[in-house]
C-alpha cells in the first residue's frame, strides 16, 4: 500500500487522479497481474479521501478491465494483454474521454439517484429472508405476468399513492420500461405515436427502433396541445402528466380531460402514461395519475422502481386496460416473466411491509432539501434567469431572460467547471425550439448538498461574469 | 392445527387432497380471513407427508389467491371476496382444471428441473456477499450489455466447456431467451426464419409474434436438411445442434459444415444456435458448439442458465458475430440491461469461483442416474418400442414399433395414471408427421428416482396390457 501514495493536485477530481495513478502503475508494470489492491475503505483512509471517491476510481478501472472485482475477495490487477482485447476501440475511446478529459468539477447529471440513502441493511434482510430454505419454490418458474404477491402489492401501492384503479391481473411486471414497451408494441402494432417535444429520449429511441413513426407534438404551459394531437393522426399518445420530462410541466385536470376525451373519440386510441417520477413532489397537493380520471379504459399506465428505489433493480410494471389485456392474454401471455422471482419477492416484501412508503417519505425529505439548496444557491441569478420545473422531480430548468443561447450557457458553465445539459438535447421536433430562450437542465439527485452548493456557486459566478 | 387432519384416500395425489381440503375449509368459513396456517414444514410433519407435497398445495392456494404468503411471517387465509375478483374467469377455470381434475399419478413433464439439488446455501452466501456495503455501486445503473465481470465469466465458461470463441463485448446478457430474441429481431429485421420441425415451441411463438414468417424445415437423423433449408429461401435458420428439442438428434460435424457453408454462401445469412441443454450429456465425448466450427462469423449463439441453474434466475446471453455486433452498437446499444446487477454479480461469482462447473458435474451425475433409471424401468417395452434422444438432455422419446398412434399412446398412458407428451405437440409443419410412428416424450428432470420408476412401471403395464 505504500506504493499507492498519490501526489494529489487540484486541477482534477480526486477520483480521476487515483484512477490515472493506478492505471499508470499497472502499465509500467509496478502492479503485476493478480496483485490484490487495498479495499476502497482502506485506501480512502490511507489517502484521506472519501469512500465514494475511491469507489468511483475502482469502478472506472473495473469497467475498463484494469481491475477485476472478485466477490468476497476484493480487487485485483488484471492481466494487461486481456485488457487490450476486452475493449472495443470505440468504447475504449469513449471511456478514455469520459475518464481522462473531464473538465468538470460538478456534473448536474440528469441520471442517477441518491444511493447513499438506499436502505442497504433492510434490503439485505429481505434478500436473506427470500432465500430461506422454505422459499425453494422461488427457484422454479413463476407466473408469466409476475408473481401474484408482487402484483397485489403494486396494485395496493398504486391505488393508495397514485389513485390508479386496477386489478392485479391487469399488471405485467417486467425487467425495465424498455422491455415493457417492446411488449406493448406487440399489442399495439406499428402505429404512429404522438410524443411531447422535448421528451424522454429513451422512450423515443425505443419507439423509433421498433419501427413506430413518432410524431412530435408541441406543448404549452399545460402540456401536450390537444388540437395538434388531434391533427397528428396518431392513435397513441405517450405523455408524462405528473411531471413532464424534461420540462417539468404538470398537466392540469382540464388538459387531462381533453386528452381523455380525444382518446375516447375513436376506437383503438390510447394514452400511455409514463408516471416516471411522480413520487417526488414538494409543494401543493399530490396529483393523482391520469389513469385515475380514465373511465373509458384508454390509459396504459407505466411505472418503475428505478428512480424511487435503485436503477439496478430492474422492475417495472405495465397496467393494461381491459381490451389490451384481452389481447395480451390471447397473443403474448406465453412470454415468461423477465424478473427473477427472488427479486420479485424482495420487492413485494419491501412494499408489503410498508418500507416502500417510508423510503419514499424519507427520500422526499432528502430530495426536498437538495431542491431547496439548489434554488437557494442559484438565487444570485434571479435577475437574468428564471427557474421552472421545480416543485417536483429531481431536476430543474434554468431559462435565460436576456437572450443568451443554450450553447452559450452550456459553454460558459463548462468554462466554470460545471456540467449542465441543454434542453434541445431532448427535442424530437422543431416546434417550440426557436421561440424559447436558452434553457439548461440541472439534475441534483445524485449530488451531495455540498456539491450542489459548490456547483451552483461556480455556475452563478460563471454566468454572471 | 388439529383442524387440518385430512382423511387421505388413494385416488388423488396427496397435495391435491391437501389443497382441496384447505379450500373447502375456507369456503365453509372454518378458516376465517387472516388465520395463520402452519408452515409447510410443520404441516408435512403433522400429516406425515413430504415437504414438497405441502409446498405444492400451498403454492397452488397462493396462486389462486386463497392463501397469502407473507415474507418471514408465513401463510394466511385470504379474504374470500378478494379471491373472486383476483381471478379472471379464464385463468380461474384453467387452474380449477389443473388442480382438481388431475388424473395422473406421475407426470413425465418436460418442464422443470431438479431443484432439490440446487445449492441453496451457496447461493445465499453469494447473495449475502454481493449485497455487502462495499458493493453499493451495484445499485447504480450498470453496463447496458451486462456487467463486464459476468460477461468475462460467461466467456471463460463458454470457451472451456463449449468451445465458443468470443470476446466479452460480443456478449449481451439479458433477462431470458425471449427478451434476447426480441433484441435480435431488431437487428435482423422481419426475415423469414427456417426452423426444424418439430421444434421448441416457445422460440417459434416469439418469432411468429414478432412478425417473422417461420418456414418449417424437416430433419433426417442428422438434423435439419440442408437442401430443404436452401430451397426455403430463408436467410436465418434457428437450430439446436447439440441436442435438438424435442427429437434429441445430435447434429454430426458433416451436417454442421453443410449448414455453415449454406450460411456463408450469401450475405446476411445467419444460424441461430440455441445451445439449450448442452450441459447434460451422458455417453461419448462432449460435442462442442456449432459456433466453435464457425470461421466466417455466421453463428449467433444463445444460451441460458434456466436449465442448468434454475428457471427463476432470469439470465441468458446472446453472442453476436462481428457484423451484427457493429449493428447492435449502432442501433440497439441504448437499451439498458434487463438483469439486476446484484443477480449478475451472484452469477459471476458462481461461475468465477468454480461453483458452476462443480454444480454441472453434480447435476450430470444426478440426471444420469435418473436417465439410467428410466431406461431400465422401460426395458419391458423393448419388444414393441424403441427409445431415442437418450444419451443427453433431460427427456427421452418412446416410439411405437407396431403402428400404435400417438393419441393411442397418450390415452393409454393416461388410463394408467401417467402423463406423457405427444411429439406432434411440437410440430410446426406437416413434414415428417405422417411417416413417423406414434411417439411420446417423457421428461424426468423434476421427478425423484422413485417417481420415475413408479411412472415407468405404470406406463409399461398400461402399454403392455
């Protein structure tokens, strides 16, 4: 471990310096293949940095194949010839760029959540209990829609928290939203799909990939424009009424009724409601789901535990209205479930024993504190910028009031060491793009309060300079 | 528990009598909602039956909503009004039929594996270790293709055990074969796919569902006929060279070379090799994969841990040859992984620490003993039947030598209390159906040796009567 004394300097993030140091040591043969590295905990203590810093450095080295992480043994230097052929040129280059050339001190990333607050000990207990000998049946094939215990638990949660009214057999549990959209595509066929612009790119990519034509529909302050939707000719509209991504627009009940009435005007029209971060709302009354106002069975409801619990827990759920449920039973019910039954049991316990609700309450408090911190820290910008999309979710939007362009904002922030994201990255059509002023997005979920304050201060200084 | 004294009789399987007894008690109000039931272990001891019998009864009752299983608390009687609306009429009826009217003493089911031999304690240990505090990063989003640690471990295993030659970045880890076929479909597009007839129905259903036209190609004793494949016009052929399902045909190297040469004759031709139960081979040298003989990058290799480890562990892998890998990187690499990172870590440890190989060796011994037992017990039939598909896998085929039809065999077996499966259930075309004699399939993986011997004796008696 003496060898791992790193001459830190201030120009780069610490984790990157650790990462580069170990990589150089390996390339120069000073850490031969098979050498066991100190644990992230020990190294952090040794270097006087935080655990997450050493973890980040090791993660990057593992991702690039320099280190091998062996369960219950630790981290080991990999054989370097293997590293070379493990990396495709392209991904190697990307990683290189990502790891070595980061000019950012703070990244207001829109991905990631606050994992420091994840209830690890509880999860371990639930996992241990699910794996007890008495639960051997969990290793045999389960129900195709997902095990009834989990579907009942999700139903109960959705009814209580989101006003979603459904029976457990309307729910299909699947390994992530993208898989469930693939399944849904098989029910809906190759239809034109109306999407808000800007929108959630991942869903857009899935629809395009599956061969749907996607029609961008613009929004006003209340969300997707009804007339434009009607004129689009699409039979399916994908919307995020509780907190549109990325604009943060909350669709009021009037617009919701308009969309529901559009859907009921013609056979085969459906609204896909992606309720992706409805759990986090800081001001005002909770807004029930669009599905809860649907009396005609026109809403397909899509939800996930990725943001509310953890991205690596691949459990999402799709609620089908009756006509689509019948079609599913007839044509798609042969597909086996894509989620391990053990994970299903853990999640069912997490919800059923009340932990999920408590976890959400706790996370709401944590995110609210971060949310308040970012708003406070950005207040020096209030003369020249407005903020929107606050009050819910885990990101905000910053709009220039004096005509600065998005590119200018992103560049200026970068020069100040801060990464922010241009709104236009999420555009899927031209509509609305020209009229709006320069707008950037700041995600804050995965940052500590200190990092948020540091980043906002750097950003304000750069933008006011 | 005194109430749960069941007057057993011999006409029905014990689990079914327990199931019916509890259901009746509930319907007649003698087990009010919320009543806690004895554990499966206690009830088994009390009634003098095996744990798996009581477990089976409880599983069925949970599946139908009569009981609720609460993690770490036990089984409870459900509220009966809720039961009614939990069941769709259709699935309710099916279950009824399945549970109440089973006329079989022994079911040579083709589904299921021997789960009594699953290494539960080891799996728990690996799970515990994966969930340690140091592994917090496992809860954040991982690599889209699957974490490199698992892909490296799978690569190493495939190379050693199956001769599959690939780099970890050619592998995509996904939640089950069906999901991976959906992904593959997005790379191959809507092409005609040649499949052996009879074949694995689940893959057939996926292809049909995704809109592929499926062209049945008949087999001779060496597998898919090359001329018929060439004449089919298909560019893609789906084959199971190591142990064709359901016929058990092992494709010799000559036919393999013919198929590989067919594939290399035209741009865009591929062979999908589903290596579904290659792990279990009892006689002769192990046969390497078709992929190992592929020098032109025309084989797409598909494998899974469902049979070799457990059906509920939803981890499969798809190996893409270079041209398809490039297409994947370009068009599909945005899809997030569908497998939980914790499960990936457990599986990587299971393989990497050598447990998988030991487990396979152990299971091979267990299945071989069952395989030998079924062959021995069926030997009284040797004058009028031939057996094929033995030597590998976990099922055998029984062919009538004196013109008895498949329906006759299935019915006669049923009258003798034994469930066997007609080969024609797996036909996807007319070819070969008429010429062949009556043939039935017997799966033995999930039965005990005693059950296998009992079933085979009953079957022999019925067929010889």
